[in-house]
C-alpha cells in the first residue's frame, strides 16, 4: 500500500480550464512537498507546506496542506500547455527518507 | 553551479548481468538518494547515503546495493538483472540529511533489461 495516495492518476483537460489534484494519507506529516517532473528530466521541487491549513501560491498554482496535516491539494487556475507534466507529492517518513506518491500525469491540450 | 549528474544516460543489459550507475551530487551536498521510477509513475525509494554511510534502504532485494565515496559521489549496483529491473533510476542530493530539505534530482539513468 502507498503511504501517499494521489488522485486522479491521469488527467487530460483543455487549455484555460481549472483543475485540482489530491494527495492523501492516513499518516500525519510534519511537512509535505510537491514536485513536478517533465519528460526526460528529474523531478523539481515546487513547494513545501509545513503548517496545517497552510496555503501557498506559485503564480497560477495554489497548494493547500490539510488542517490535520494528512493531505494536500494542488489547484491550477487557467491551465496552460506548459503545465503538462507529472505532479508528485512527497513526505518524509520518520525523518529518514522521502517517500513519493504515484503521481498525477497531467496533460493540457491547446 | 553544476547540478546532479548521472551516468550513463542509457544502459542496455541482458538478464543475469550486472549494472553500475553513477551519480555526482551538487557540490557541498553530503546526502545522496537513489530512486527507481518504473513506467513513468511514482518514485520508489531505494537507498540513502550520507557521509559515506548507508543510512536507510527501501524494500528492494539485496542484489540492489551501492556505496558513497569520500567525495560524496555514489554508485548503484544491480546484480543478477531481471526484466522487471527495467526502469529510470534517479539520483538526488540534499544539503540537509534526513530533515525537511529539498531533493535535487539528476536526469536519471534509463536501464533496459532484455
């Protein structure tokens, strides 16, 4: 079983639409990270959320950490083709290793 | 500043052979992580090295092993290759070992086992 469950696994939408992807767990985390991976590259950190209920914005991307620090969401407003990629959430397990969800593969069609 | 570099970019082996993958971390980073990514989906934690020591390993058989050298570069060895070992192997380095630090990833080594 995955420590971090991401949904949906695949999402294909038209340019200009809004979307939300989710990262859920039954465990409580001190922090949670979101990465984006583009084809042929390694994942790149987008944001780290630390406080329960925290909201962080990165241009058209809005990240929220759940009040109980068990889940997180990523909302994209007016999606652009450049947003296409694999979105991964990650959290430290026991402060020793960073574990990842299985990812949401997002495709934005022009 | 150079990022994390991995070699080779691609590697083709046959079943039963051994593969060696190499990683150079960002200068000043002492922690190196290895992940396996199959089918372009999530990353599975393989190994974590810090200051030359193996600090943690994931749920992989012993034929997956590695080491970290005094200059903090690292090597991942996979013995007795199986078809299901075909994957992208990603190396990452971090400045803050075992904390909430960001991981900086290389572009990966794609291993194909025939």
